[in-house]
C-alpha cells in the first residue's frame, strides 16, 4: 500500500510514520516538493505518486494568526483538501482528511455528533469547515473520502499545550489558565492508530464519511494544566510545579474566539471500528513518560 502523507513533520504526521504497518510505503513530501497553498501542486503530487490513500494531516493551525492570514489559511485548510478530493476522481486513490472540533460554535453543552451542522466562530474553524464542504462537493464517489474530526492534539514532540505548560511550570510560580473552555485532549499516537484502522478498515458494514475521535473524558485547559504539573512532579520531569489559577475566557482575550464547549461524540466511531479510547489522563501520562525518555536521550 502506498500512502501520500501531508504534514509529516507535525505531531500526528510523526506518529503516523512511526506506527506505519508492515508493507506500507509512505511518501512524506517536503515543503519544497509539496506546497499546500498551491492547488496545482497538490493535484500534481497526487497524480505523480498515485497513492492508494492520501492522509492529509497538513493544516494551517495557528488559530489566532488565521484571523489575519485569511487567504493562506483557506488555501491550506480548504483548497488543498479540495485538490486532493479532485485527485480521487482522476486516479485510484482515497482521502483521509483530518479536521477539527473548531468547526462547531461550542454553544451546546453536550458532545457534538458527526451529523450536526457546522457553525465555526473563527477563521481557522471556518477554513476547516470549508475544507470539509469542498471535499464533499468535489468527490464524485463518496466512498473515496473520510473526514476524521479530532480535538486538542498533544504529544511528546513538536509544539503543543503539554510542552508549553511543562516549560511554564518550571519558569513561573503562578499560571493563569482558562477554565471555561471544555473539550478533550487527544493523544497524537492513539489518533494515528485510529487513522491506520480507518485506512485498513475491512468490514461488511460501511464506514461513515465523517468520524469523530478524541481521548475519553472531559477537561478544561485548566484541568489539563493542573494534571501536567502533578504528573511532571511524579515522573521527576519537573523540579517544581506552579499554582494554576483558573480564569474565565473573558479575562484572557485572544484575536480568535474559541468554542466554549467542543467535546466530540466518538461513540459511533468506537462501535464501527471496534476501538475504544483511553481516558485523557492515562494518555497524558504515556506522553509525559515518552517525553522524559526523549530528554534523557538528549543528555547522553
């Protein structure tokens, strides 16, 4: 099986490469080889490589910067997926596109189902929702695309909330962290495993075009920051932990609005794929153990 992977240097992309099954060939193009902001570049690389699957992890994820960089965020998050969808009409390939909880407005207080209408409240969310719509419109055979929405991706690598909080726990005595934005962290490693389960799905039951996946449980950013400090001390990663002060979103203004509640309902995905997520704190512990190993190896 041949896979064209975009975003291979990101959190999820790295984990997809690390967990690739035996017999799978992954082409992870560099930015020189593939410019996600160039529609024709996306079409050309799919035509040239002729993969069995395109796994599109590449995205413009700078939520606040997207408010100014509207065109670039749309080119990468909407028109690149559209180009890959067009490629499924021309060559024998399928598309697995990674999307986000930010396609929802966060105004309800129960988990979002895959069937619910999107209603983003910031430019990043709008560009991702547009990408989903363009995939649906462009793909002639609906069996050739899957959209996997996820939330709050974290890992021991790249730039993410866990690594930022570890640094701040060491540097500061008090951290102000938002407590009224509710969702679920998601381990990039376990998200990658779910991606491979989708790609390798063989069943008499049909796989839906839109799926949700996150770690189990519910958290605020405040909950996550507290847990990072506690586990950091337990593992000896931190010499000290800061006091985490819960604050309201209104007291931490950002250029882009965030959904207040963006928990995804993954039950259908779990039942069809026969995979069930760990609680986010269990996966956080796994991430931080791996992070400590990476740091020890850097000292050798």
